[in-house]
C-alpha cells in the first residue's frame, strides 16, 4: 500500500498533536511535532543567553543554529516520542510557560525557519509521516495528500491546556494561558515568513464541540478516504 504525507496545521492548543499522534500510531506512520522543534530552539536560546529580557540576540543565534540538533526518540512509558536537544531529553522543559511565551518570536526568524523546514522535509522524504504545526500544508509539504486545518475558540483551547497542566499537578493560571494562546496566534498569523494560514486544499475542522474520540474518528475517516483514492 502506497504511503502518504499527512499535514495537520492550526491554532495553538487546539488538539493537533493529540489527533496526529493517535493517527500515526494506528496506521504505523512516523509522527513529528514540528512545534517541539521551535520550542527546542527557544529553550536553547534561553539557556544560552540568546533570549534575555525580551530581546533576541539574532546574530548569536544565527551563528549557533548549526550547533542545535533536534531529534525524537520513542518513550516506551508513554508510547510517544520525546524531544531531544543535542542528545538531552527536553520533553518537559520545552512545555513550560516560559518557553511558550518566548517561542513565537523565535519562530518568526527566517534562518530558524529555514533550518527547521529543511530538517522536517528530510524527515518526511520517504512519506508515511504525520506532521503537525503551522506551515506544514503550506510550506513544508505543499504536496501532502491529506491536509487538515484545526481550530477551536481561544477560550476552549485555553481551558484544555489549563486542565492538562492541572492534571499534571502544575501551577497554572487560566488568564495567563488564554493570553499566551491569543498572543501566539497573533504572532503566528502575522509573521512575514510562512504565516499560519489554512492551505487552500486543507480540510477545516472546528473541534470546539468534539470529544477527543470524535475527532479521532473523523480523522481516521479522512485518512481511509484518501488512501483508497491513492491506491
Ligand atoms: N477535542 C478535544 N476535547 C477536549 N480536549 C482536547 C481535545 N483535543 C485535544 N484536547 C486536549 O487539549 C490539550 C491540547 O491538545 P494538543 O496538545 O493536542 O494541542 P496542539 O494543537 O497540539 O497544541 P500546541 O499547538 O500547543 O502544540 C491536551 O490536553 C489535549 O488532551
Ligand atoms: N510548524 C510550526 C510549528 C510551530 N511553530 C511555532 O512554535 C510555537 C509552538 O508550537 P506548538 O505547536 O508547540 O504550540 C507556535 O506557537 C509557533 O510560533 C511554527 O512557527 N511553525
């Protein structure tokens, strides 16, 4: 059976990775969370004094970008891939509010995007991949056979993220999360390079009123339909 490329884009915290991971596991495809890659570059920038007091030392980051190696390894406990930055597992560190509040400015930088997109295209060159992000259907894999664009109201997305952090026993403020979600959406949609857009051939999914299992079922139906057409 011919494998395809699946691009899942959309707004922050709307459930892209939940859908993408589940589908990839069920159909035996590779799953790549492209947002984790921008988060890893951001963590590196914070830890190496590149992002300080709301300022990015772009020259320093440009010189060091070639030293930033991001990879994914399956975590046998969760059954999901963890993100590694220069060989160190940073899966938890990249999910903090500190990284969330710095990541979108880092993701506006053209040389950062160039480096990430090149790695993402390399990861997907053999197809059989589900990748989620902001520019997967528009820039990374414009020829993907299945493209989805996911959205939900900012309040619902913030509530989901708040519930997730609370369930992990982490301190969280709903207002801070909502503000972060809105701010990232704004920066992501308004940057010059590869802004967040629905690709013209992407299917739109508003999952505000869908459960995780309903959206999973919907995605599986889309996959079945496309794979039948292609084989
Ligand atoms: N339909 C849904 N109903 C309720 N909760 C959901 C739904 N879909 C996802 N979630 C939950 O919402 C939270 C955010 O989901 P997820 O991390 O998949 O979003 P995302 O779009 O990948 O976010 P980000 O852009 O920040 O990477 C998670 O806690 C997830 O379990
Ligand atoms: N393809 C992508 C993916 C992500 N970004 C930026 O990274 C931020 C974090 O992504 P999450 O998916 O983990 O929320 C996101 O807000 C974007 O700024 C991107 O630009 N392109």
